[in-house]
C-alpha cells in the first residue's frame, strides 16, 4: 500500500515519514544511472547497506563520498592497506573492513571491465524482459533470476559484496526494474518501463 503525504503524493511506507528517505524516493530511487562513477558508487553503497537501513547509508553518503574520492574508481583503485586502516578510523562511514576492501576491489574490477565495454553496459545487460507491477510492498521481490545472474557474473569479474539480494536492490535503485508500487506517483517515472 501507499501512504498519501501532506503534499498529496502517494509513496510506499518506507518513504513516507523520514524527510531524507522521502527526498531520495522522490528524486533518485529508480532513476536510471548510466555513468560508470554513479553505478560504481551505487554498487558500493548497496554493499555497505547489507544488514543496515538505507537511511543510515544516505545519512553517511557525504562522508562516504569524501572517504572514497567521490567514488572515482581510478583513485580508489590505488588505495593501499594504509588507506584501509585510515578508513577503519573514519567515524563518518561504516567501519567494516570487508566492505571497505570490497570498495577498493570493486574499483579495480570496474577499471578492468573497461576493456569489455564497461560497467554500465555490463550491468544493464541484465535488464529483464519485464518488470514487476506490485500493488503492495509484500509483492515486491527481493531477488530475481536476473539479479542472481548479475551477482554471479560480477563475482566472476572480481567484484565483492554483490550478492543476489544486494544486486536486486541495485537494479531497483538504478531503474533496471521498476518496483514503484502501482499507486505511487513515481510509477513509470524512470522512462525505462511504462507506468
């Protein structure tokens, strides 16, 4: 179900109360990302989000961007063990050694993919033939055959923290699938899928 806010707009429950989540939902979530840096950032942030709330990640996003050179893969790929230790002391981000190392690993894997057409074409190559049409949040999938295949393919290319559920969340966030509820004012707004 959607919740109609004071502004008269219908949003899912998760985006109906917190102003930060409302703004994210209204302006970013489900909008196609087709640039390398933007997609690399989202893959990394979805990995950091595993086990945590997305609101936590959004609140820390400015600090993540500062810590990881605005998610420039060419810069992050050069991070060393000393950078990992420095980042483990940065209270502005999620201080998880594996996720920090995955961000560096994923930068290197992103650069390596440039020889094969790049991260954007690679990830968008897993766009399904159709998208869900959920009326209620309970009808929104958390994984799909495409997200399982994307996860497996990215791991083969050297990426880390890219499990099937995390990759489904990525596909939703960057517009590869449209899981906006049918009653939402954002349904069909990606331009990828009709309302």
